[in-house]
């Protein structure tokens, strides 16, 4: 019975996830990094030194930040919702109350808005039955668990693909990062310091799953963004098409190497897609849904992805030294 409930919850979550994956959490549902620090002191200390936290201070005063703000006709980038979405965390007392900027990209931005799961998830001495229920409830309340690799990946890419066309074409903002879920999560931002003390890197098995999920999420979020493109010759559209084509080719390579059915299923959605603009929105929308569904299922069930180690090795060093 319990297994069934968990499964139903998972399906509901999947559907909700396809509907929306906002980069920034609702301010009235944020508890903020200081609250997490009460129990996650080391994770907090590491996070404080990452670009995610530091952007709070550095971005608004940077030359580029000011220039982008001017081109976008914004008086103050800290006050601008557009910039807040990906650079800042906001908090308010209630849905209709004014929100304050409390941090850069923070715990709530990546692990999900925490007001409904913050207290319950840390309960000590759970029975194993309580544990299953508790985590399912926490996920339903918005917790993105590190174990749910796909949910994680799409959240990173919701910011790192910069799916705002005007921000790039008019504002001169970067058209997304050279993002790679494996090398970007395992370097300077790594904080695996709770269950183990020495900030271990993800296991080989986990890195393989991250490798596939990073590319699948790039396709999902990228295709969602392409569906709304207005200037097909603009810098953003062209950059996005290139990265979609590259992601498709990487995934094709992964599908061939691993022979895993769900990887092939994700690839099948894009294999013959005409990736030039304008694209057929009905085809794109159907692909987005199918990619998300297969990727969620793969992330949940796991698979033998051992054939990907050479590819992962070829990506080279992690981005920045992990902290201790
Ligand atoms: C009252 C103490 C407490 C607070 C406050 C707290 N946590 Fe936790 N957290 C824990 C404990 C204890 C665990 C381990 C629970 C377990 O494994 O059964 C945990 C586990 C986690 C995990 C791992 C979940 C997993 O899938 O294994 C994440 C992520 C996390 N916390 C994030 C946060 C964030 C973000 C905040 C702030 C919004 C926060 N926590 C606030 C105590 C706390
Ligand atoms: C969709 C998410 C998103 C939005 C919206 C966004 N940014 Fe960014 N921004 C990013 C990411 C991701 C990077 C890192 C890019 C990279 O990897 O080089 C970045 C980098 C920057 C940088 C260079 C790094 C630094 O801190 O100096 C500046 C400046 C910047 N953004 C300013 C802005 C301004 C101003 C706005 C609002 C007008 C804005 N951004 C809106 C995601 C976003
Ligand atoms: C809410 C938006 C947001 C989310 C979610 C997010 N990032 Fe970022 N990330 C940014 C922004 C903005 C910057 C650039 C900050 C700056 O330099 O001012 C950045 C910078 C980084 C950097 C440093 C890049 C460099 O060149 O030094 C790494 C690494 C990174 N992010 C990895 C990740 C990973 C991995 C995830 C998901 C687990 C993730 N990010 C989720 C917004 C986000
Ligand atoms: C940029 C996104 C991002 C931010 C910001 C972030 N986390 Fe995480 N967190 C992750 C990812 C990704 C993992 C899993 C990393 C891995 O598997 O190597 C993780 C793992 C964890 C874990 C499990 C650690 C373990 O030992 O396995 C805890 C606890 C946690 N985060 C708490 C926090 C807290 C507290 C904050 C704020 C102070 C925070 N995180 C900020 C992305 C983020």
C-alpha cells in the first residue's frame, strides 16, 4: 500500500514538474540559508564561498551587471524581478507581503522552497516506515532531494540555460553557461559534507546518472525555451539551437554506447527533429513531455551506465577545487 502511495506521489510530481520548473522559489515559501545553517553548518560555510552566494554582492556592482541593467532599462538590478529570478533569493512574511532580498542563489533555490519541509525532514530516530512517508511528504512539499538527479538537473538548467531571449539579445547577458552537470556540481560548489565529513565526490554510478540527466535536462529546458522564440535570427536563438544540436549528438552517443532503453527513448524524441527555426510547437511540446517522463523514470529506477566512464573522463577537470 505504502509503495503504491509513493508511486502515485511520484507520478503527480512528474506531471507538476512538467508544468513548471521555476528558477526562483516563491518568497513566502522560503525559510532562508540561516535556518538551514542551524543543522547544516558545514554545508552553509561552503556555500557562503561559492559564486552562488557571492553573486549577491558581486553582480549588482560589477561593470557587466550595470551595463546589462542599463540596456534592459532597469533602475536597479537588485530590485528587478528579471535579475532576482536567477541571482537572488527573496523572502516575505506572506503571499501578499513585500519581499526582501536575503541572499544570492541559496539552499532554497536548489533544494526547493522549504517552508513546508524544513522542520519535518530533519526528524531524528525515524522508523523505516516513517522514513519512507516522511521523505515522500517532504518531496510533495517541494524538497528536491539529491537522489532525484533529474529534478536537480532541470533546476540547475532553469537558470544556466538563461531561457530569457530579450535578456541576451537586448541586454547582452551570456546566452547560458557552458554547463556540465558532472564537472560543474563536483568542483567548487560541492558540499557533500553531511552524510560524510570529507566532501567526497559523487560515486562513479551517480556521476554516470548525472551525465545523462544533465543532457536530458538541457534538451527539455532548451526545447521549452525554443518554443517561445521571437527573433529566430537573434543571438539567443542561434546559441540555443547550437546547444540543442550538441546535446542531441551527445545523447545519441550515450544511447548507442549504453544500449539502455530509457536513454534510447529520450534520444528517439529528438533524433529526427528538425532543429532549425521556426520549429513545430506541437512536436516540441510533445517531445518536452516525453523527455521529462523518460528521464524521471530513469533517474528513479537507475540503470547500468558503466559504458559512459570514458566519455565522462574526457570532460576533464571539475570546475574549481572543492572546499574542505
Ligand atoms: C533541525 C535540523 C535541520 C534543519 C533546520 C535543516 N535540516 Fe536538512 N537535514 C537534517 C537532518 C537530520 C537530515 C538527515 C535526515 C535523514 O537522513 O534521515 C537532513 C537532510 C537534508 C538533506 C538530504 C536529503 C536527502 O535526500 O537525503 C538536504 C538536501 C537538506 N537536509 C537540506 C536542508 C535545507 C536546504 C535546509 C534549510 C531550508 C535544511 N536542510 C534545514 C536536519 C536539518
Ligand atoms: C535565467 C537566469 C538568469 C537571469 C534571469 C539573469 N541571469 Fe545573470 N547570470 C545567469 C547565469 C547562469 C550566469 C553565469 C553565466 C556563466 O556561466 O558564465 C549569469 C552571469 C551574470 C553576470 C556575469 C557574472 C557576474 O556576476 O558578474 C552578470 C553581470 C549578470 N549575470 C547580470 C544579470 C543581470 C543584470 C540580470 C537582470 C537584468 C540577470 N543577470 C538575469 C543567469 C541569469
Ligand atoms: C537560481 C538560479 C541558479 C540555479 C538553480 C543554479 N545556478 Fe549555478 N549559477 C547561477 C548564477 C547566477 C551563477 C553566476 C554567479 C556569478 O558569477 O555572479 C552561477 C554560477 C555557477 C557556477 C560557477 C561558474 C563559474 O564559472 O565559476 C557553478 C559551478 C554552478 N553555478 C553550478 C550549478 C549547479 C551544478 C547547479 C544545480 C545543482 C546550479 N548551478 C544551479 C545561478 C543558478
Ligand atoms: C547550486 C545548487 C545548490 C545550492 C545553492 C545548495 N545545494 Fe545542497 N546540494 C546540491 C547538490 C547538486 C547536491 C548533491 C551533490 C552530489 O551528489 O555531489 C547537494 C547536496 C546537499 C546535501 C547532502 C550532502 C551529503 O553529504 O550528501 C545537503 C545536506 C545539502 N545539499 C544542503 C544544502 C544547504 C544547507 C545549502 C545552503 C547553505 C545548500 N545545500 C545549497 C545543490 C545545491
